[in-house]
């Protein structure tokens, strides 16, 4: 049998070198999302100002209230609660309750 002729190796293709050229200047783009800004602080709620404290005795919130010298008081404890007064309760032995009441000061103006 006759031997086949071995062909020459083909040279590999070379890539073309691109000459550098001066391109257009690219302007910086603005960001699409807005930057986060700080939230304004929450307004502080003013602390209520209370007037001088006094003591009342009563059998319950809705019962007529009496001052310590046993004179009737024009308001009940419930009406002071509706006005957001500062009220402390103490139990007494005779079944009545001693209330320490600090009413709110009226607004200035």
C-alpha cells in the first residue's frame, strides 16, 4: 500500500489589531434614584402643667366629693378625670377613698 502524503500545516489565523482612536467624551449620568434625605424630627408633645395639689374624699368616682374639712366640693372625681388631672388614690378605713388631685393649669393666652 502506498502511503498518503501528509499535507503542510496551515498557519493559524491572526486577529487584526485595531488601532486606538480617540472616542467621544462620555458625560457622567445623573443617578436615577434620589438620595435619601434625613426625616425631620417628630414634634415633641408638651408635658402637661399641673396646678397645686389638694385632697378630696369620696365613696366612688361618681359620688359627691368632700374636702378634708368635710365641706362639699363642687366637682366629682370623674369630672377631674375627664379633664386629665393627675389623681392618686388612697384607701381609708371608713370605706371612703382619699384622692390626691392635681388639676391641669388652664392654657395661657
